[in-house]
C-alpha cells in the first residue's frame, strides 16, 4: 500500500478521475475514459489514485514508463492475486475463501522463477514456428465465420455473430474440445471478466463498485469443476492437443497440481480468445466508421499485418495489470516505496502522443506501430503470435468477401475493469 504521508498533494490524481479509473462502468464510456487518461498524460503521468474501497496505487499512463516497469519483473512483481485490481472488499472475500476457490495460478499471476518454468511448458507451441502448421485449419474456421455472417443477409451483430465465435473456435480446436462446449466457454469467459456487467454476469451488478469483485470467483469454480474431468481424461488417454500437453507436463519430475493445470486451461481459453475477439471487433468498428480506410485495405491486402497491429493498439484488449514494488524505485521524480501498488494502463499507453502520431485516428497502415496491447517484457502475452495469425487470416477472408460495412447503431462496450470488450455492434454489409 502506498504511504500517503510521503506523497505530496500535487502527485494525487484528481478525485473525479480516480473514481473513473476504478469503475468498470467508466470503461464502457470509451471516449470519456480516454479524455481522463489524456489529461493525466499531460499533467500527471504518474499519480497516486486514492479511491474509496481500494488500496491506494500509482497510475502509470505513459508508454515509456510501462515499458520501463514491465522489463523489470524482479523489481515490479505480479504478486499473485494482486496482479489484478481488486477492491478491499473483494480481496477480503478472496482471502476468506481461497481454500475453496483459489485465485487462478496462471502465468499472469506468477513471478520468477516459477513464471519461467511454467512458461516453458507450452512456449514452443505458441512461437511462430509452433503455430505455422495451424494456418489451414484456422482459415477454415475464418471462412466458416464469414459464411455465417453472409447467411444473415445484409446485417448482423458483428460482435455476437462473428468476433466472439471465431477465435473461441480456434482455441477449442487447439485444446481438443468439441464445438458443443462453445456456448458454455463463452458464457464463463464473460462471467469471469465482467462480473459487474448485468448482461454478462450472474452475480449482483447493482452493488456499489467499491464492494464488488473484479473477477467472478464463482465462474472460476465452475471452470475448475469442468476441467477436473478433462484433466483425468487427458492423463488416462493422452491425445495430440494442448490440453493433453499441459495435463501431462512435469516439473521436477512431478505432474502439475490439478488446479495449476486447470488455471493454464482457463487462461488459454479466456484470454486466448477474448483479446482476439475484442481486437477484431474494435478494428471492424473503426473500419466501418472510416470508409477510406476500408477501401484502402480492400485494395491492398499486403497492409493486413499493419492493420492487425493497429487493431490491437486501437482496442487495447487488456485494460490493465497491477504490479507491486519489491524495493524503492524512482520514476518521474516520484519515489515508489517497497510494497506500493501500481496500475499499468495499456489503453493510455497506446494513445501516448509522444509515441503515436495522431493517436486518436485509426490508421490501418500505421508504421511504425510500437503498440503494447499484448504487454511487454518477460510477461508479454504467450499467445501474441497466435492472435496475430488468427486476425491476419480473418481479415484476408473478410476483405476477399465483404464489399462494404457500416455501423447501424451504437457500439456497446462491457462494464469491466479487466478487458476492453465490445458486446454489441450492429452493422450492415454487402458481400461479393
């Protein structure tokens, strides 16, 4: 916890912005939250957030500062459950029930040396070389998604009908899970990441935000129950899929604990498709709002890799991660004390005026594009290459088949402190 008596008043984030930063509902208003981040980048790029119901934390809004912190995991640790923004009430609830529903033990919660050991278990499967043989099967799923879009006539909800389904089907295929599990996995992912969105969660979404949980522990428990049977099955009869690889992986010649295996499954199935679906939906929404950009891409498919990077920058599918200082550290003339908590804001870093020319303009051919939507440093997203491959293939098929697209209503974002998700996106389109 930051020591308030060591902080000058000039380093404290204004109360109205502090309230936005910890509010899931505030991130549903994308323009307003970006206005707040823009003000902070100009006037207080590193400031202390003091919000009722939350431990104080430093808010990091500049691209260079996120990179500086992210490349030093021994100084700024993930610190288990405190890698995510949790209210004091939610943390108490977790600590009281962690024997029954432990927090996820995935790469995003781990620190060295454990992080490196677990990352190596599946690292080669997600390298560019490791995913090279997946292109044909992924393309078949992309074609299927575009076929389903076309079958709806000339309009659809792109988020629900296409963006949410396509990357999930890719992950299900890699995990060796049947298509029948698609709806359940989508539901549980949305519940885990969006516990305060009434459209996406079974938990109470009408409670005060300072009392609510940032993650749905009930959904984690349901995931665990489902995956316990899968672990047993893959250990008894291994198959050629990621689920079998993880279930039978050994550390110090011992099988991983079941919850560790289930946690890897949860991370791959949730973050592995949610980030890609958000970036895809956000990109198509931006293209629909900028017909010149759509036409440019339609006429020059060689620009698609650049488009993918801009989609990730524009959307920033992961909103933040928290870090804990393991020793005193000076940043921007502020002394961060050992034990202080920090929020890394990826949407803010990806709009940093010092790094991106016209950051609030979607440029499908933007180069260079040092976006950090996948994170940075040793904790950079393990599935970044797979996500890029999925999006590249999707857009190749999309621009081959779709002649025009435009929004027909409001793009509705989820209420979440975790992910930048689009839950409704009505469009009309014409096909070749």
